[in-house]
C-alpha cells in the first residue's frame, strides 16, 4: 500500500480560510487584527519571507505594517522600535525577521517584545506557559505540525513520537505540544547514541535537525508517520543523484534552476512510511498560516475575547 502524502498546502489553505472568516467576524465588532513585520537589512531570503507574510495579511484582511530599519541599526535603536510597537494599540503581533545583523543582540530584542504580542512564540514567558501546558502563543512551525497531524486524523495519544532536533524554535516546542497531547516523546540530537535504533521505534518521527537527507530508510519503522521540517538547498549533481536519482521530473527542474530542495529525511525513507509530509508542500506552508492564526488569537486574547 502506497504511503499517504500529508498535504500541507491544502491544510494551510483551510486554516487561512478559517482565519479570514474570524477576521471578518472581528471586523463586525470594530476589531482588525494587526501585525508589525520588522525586516532589518537586505537579505534576499528574508525579504521573500516577510513579503509573503505581508501579502498573507492583505489576503486575509489583517492590517500589516512593514518596518525596515537599515542594516547598520543598533540594539538600542531596535529596542526603542520594539517599545513603540508594544505600545501601539493597532498592533496585536510583532514579528522580527531572523537572522539579524551581528551587531544586534537577538535574544535581548526578542525578550523585549511584549509576550501578548509575541506571535512567533519565542518569548521566555510564552515558552514557560507552553511547558506548563497553559494557554500560550506557540511557535508557528510546531503549531503547524500539530495541525497537520490532527487534521489528517493521525493518532497522537499513546504513540511514541521521536523528535530529532532540539532547537528552541522547533524541536523543544513540538516535543512539548506532542507531550501535552499524550504522546510518549523522545528528543534526539547530534550527540544521541544509537540514533537509528531510537528513530526506528517511532510511530511519529519529526526531523528538524537541518541536515539534508539525514534520516535514511533503515532508521524508519515500517508504517511510521514522518514529519519533515527540513529545507536544505542542493546545488551539485552529485548531491542531486544521492537523493533523486531516477526522478526525471525533478531532474528537469534541477537542470533549469541549478538547484532543488530536500528535507532532513531521505526521499527513499518515505517509501517505507505510512504517511509523510513532502518537501516542498508539507510543513512549510503551515508556518505562515499559523502566524496569521496567532495574530488573530493575540488580538482576541488582548481584548479578553
């Protein structure tokens, strides 16, 4: 039986539709959720990400304010900007696009964002609330992973979930979200011994380690659900053949563009899975959808709704 593809694009579209309906409902009460997007410098990837977030706001009816300080901005100047955004009543969510220039202290800056406006879920107060199982703004990618599982009817309660990666942005928070849904959770990382033996026990395997094709077929139990968070760009024919040898459709795209992307799970591992998120088209689309959902949630929480 062929593995089931968990379509992140379709799930994200459903969430966006729900967000747009909620924005319309709030609009009838005179409330328009607002997101401030702060983009420092001219990094092309960051510009694309922020532009897509601003476009999503316009599409769903949210107010957005794109603020672009110069690349040489200081930590003190950024703290002043955050303080201003914290005090603005038309702003419910503050997004600071990472990475920041080296002279800006990202940790100090992210902690300066008011927790109730922290739609990325990075503030220590929101991290603590998430740990304690209290209502909190959860990081967007982990929240999106939970949406994929729940909306796809993948059981979580009583399942063994193995998370490969321990970042504050994905690994740790997704482990907490799974734990709160009664999964038995194991967190692995680059220093884990006998990693393949542990991943082979997983009913749900979340790969968020940032290494192309790191999870190979022999590390996956037959019928497991694979959630691939990785986005790794490959640019050489040698790398391409390692992951996609024989894939004529992708080879044509690679020849045209000179690059393609692969997740943290080797594509051949999907063949032994029961269900999996593809790359692209899996977890990625959920991140912006959940940012929009978090902004609406922040607007409601700030007003006691």
